């Protein structure tokens, strides 16, 4: 199943171990044109999984002092094209986390350049993290990422539109 998720407002990720935007599967895409404020311990702004694509034209940032925040996590071949700003200033913060499979796929573009389709302005992405701007994990580093463990349940309004 393919999906498209867009943010043009503000997403507040305030709970520990939570995720702001999540895309999974080849052909699925999460696009951020707005702001993702992350303040929960070990929380993640965008989680891009199993070949899905993430695109950031907006701002992904940490607020507060919670530790272990990741701006974007790319796992299992998921990847991000960042035309916006990712600024993670909390303790142990990571701008973009990529697991071994996503690092090997080599599709992440932390500082992509291109035209924002909403504003028609040229943009070049920036990434900053207190631990690492872009962190490539090995199998012993998997403790740094939150992995969704529950089966996703579609809201009732969307259930009738599933493939």
C-alpha cells in the first residue's frame, strides 16, 4: 500500500519515544512544508522506513532539553531529501539517523538543493545535531532508534479508502 502524508502546519512531538510523521514502504512519501517541534525524550520528527521517501522543505527542530532526539530516522532502505532545516540541539541529538541498510542504499540527501514547490524559491538543506549531523548506525548502535512495534490502525474515515 502506498501513502502520501503532508504537513503544512506545526506538529508537536512532546511525548517520549513518539514520532511526528511516519512513512513506510516503497512508493510511500512523507513531506514536511511546516514545522516539526520535538521535545519528548528519544522522540523522532520523521520516521522513514522500508524504502519510503521523506522530503523536508520546512523546519525540524528540538525544543527543550530531552535527550536522544532524532530529527529524521531512515531505516530499512528509507531515505530523506532535506531542502529545509534540521536543527537538533538537545543532549545526544542526531540530525539524521540512518541504519546500516539505509546507509548502504546511499539515497539520503542531507543538503539537497532544489525549488520548493509551494514558494517556488530555491532552497538548500542544512542539518545540525549535537551528537552527529548525520549518524550512520552499525548493528550494535540500534539502541538509538525507536522502532514502531504496534500494527497501525487507520482512522475510521480512512479505513474505507485502503487498497
